[in-house]
């Protein structure tokens, strides 16, 4: 009889523990006190494959993309890894999956919402990308899931200590410059103000659900990308100065906006990486940084391999060519850098001296 009573009490205790674990989500995951996490937003420089999962032409899910590291096309516009991949590695995290990936997600490590071709403006490639506003909406869904999984306090601690990576605005300006039938009648300044305004709104939305730390990458020298050098019937090799001027104006306004947010939002911290200067230096002085070619892409066709047909056979367009040694090149295709460049940029963002006031490593240690 005593044994029967003991077994009954044991089963009752076991059932109580199961019910407690099921109903108390904090018991599901116990994070270490210091746990790094990263979320990524915006465009193809950060998109690790979200565009694979909806109907769009902005996909890199075919060879030779991914050949260097993954040995298969993962959806990244590069021969290998992108900045968020290296940042995850530096933070001792696994590679973070694209948000739209249908498999299991460990959101406690972060999430990647970036979409190739997207911009800060909803009108940029509307219907064929996840615009920044949509990405932030998905972020809020992840925030709710974390609260359910960890409990309010633990989720808030994780989110406030996480770093939010944002790659800003390039596609908005590429569309503006190259589309001669674009509907915008605004001046350059007005157009830049709209883009910066949307980025500011996105940051505030993330801040309002608990995000406090941001790693921002400014716009690169847009007019000197291989794809831009051969547009509009201009002489091959000439940069489109109008595009580069808009990128510079964007970067100036971005800097002002971040300072303003720093004064307005309590606890708001950011690191700003000068991608414009970084990429310009690599393009102008490739040998200094271990490259041989700073302007011609590894993959593509036409002058500077600036035609965007890497991996594709398009009727009426010359077949694409692929370089022998991708490590010699700054650009993999007509507008995206190689893995080697992404690694150098990631290192600069992680522990280098940027435009300020923090690098990513310092942000995590605040």
C-alpha cells in the first residue's frame, strides 16, 4: 500500500511539472545572462534568401551564386557569405535563417528580414519585394513570439540587448536614377528626405517594441557600380555622377537623422559604418587590399561585366562570363561584392573604427 501511495505521489508530481513547463514558456528556453542576437533589414546586401520564398525576379537561387562557401546557390547575391553571416560568426551564433524559411527558427539568436531589391519606400519595386515597412511588421511578429516563448521580461531583455542591422536606401535611388518613366517629380533633396523619413520611422517602430541598438550601413558609391557604368547609353567606364551625388546626399542626411534620434530617444545607441568610403577605396586601390580588379565584376557580360545576367542565359544578350579566381575581384556580379569584400566590411563593422559612435562589438558591451 505504501509503495502504491509513493507511485501515485510521484506521478502527480511528474504531471504537475509537465503542466508547469507547458504553461510557463520561460521554462522552455533558458538563455545565458549575456546572449548576443542580431536582426537584419533592407536589401540584397543583407538578404540571406528571403526572396527564395515568394514570386519575384530578385533571386540568386541558381549557380554560380554560393559557389565559394556553400557550394550551392543559397539565395545570397554573392559567391559566398554576406555581412549578417559573418556578424553571426563573430557573435558566436549559427547562421541566421531567412525569416520566410519554412523550417524551425531559433529567434533567440535573431532573424533576417532583408529582401533583395527592396527599399525604404514601399513604392520601390512594389509587389515584388518585402519593403522595409513589411520587414518591420514581420519583426513585430517575432517580438510577440519571443514574449510567448520567454515571457515578457526575458524577451524584453533579449530585444533591448540585440543589435539591429540596417542596410539603407540604395534600391530607392537606383530606381530613381535609372527609370526614365519614374513618377516622382521631386527634387533630389525631397526624394532623399522621403527615403530618410521612412528609415527613421522604421527605426522608431523597432525602438517602440524594445529595440535599442542599431548597426547602420550607409549607401555606397552607387554611380560607380559596374551595372551603373553601362546604363543610359553612357560611355562604358564612366560613373553616373548624378547617382553618386544622391548617395552622398543620402549619407549626409542619414548621419543627421541618427544624431537627431540619439537626442530624442532615451537609450538609443547606434554604430554607423561608412560603406561609401570603404567600397570607394577598394575600387580605386584594389592591390592595396589584396585584390586585382576593383571595377570589373567576376560574373556577368558586357563592359565591366555590368549586365545583370550572372548565371542566366537571356535571349538577345551575350552569355555571361565567370572569372577564374573570384578572390581577385571586388564585385562578384554587376552590383554585389564578393564574399572576400563582405568579410572585410563585416570586420570593419564589428570592431573597426567607423563613423561612430560605436562598432558592433562595443554596442553589445554597453
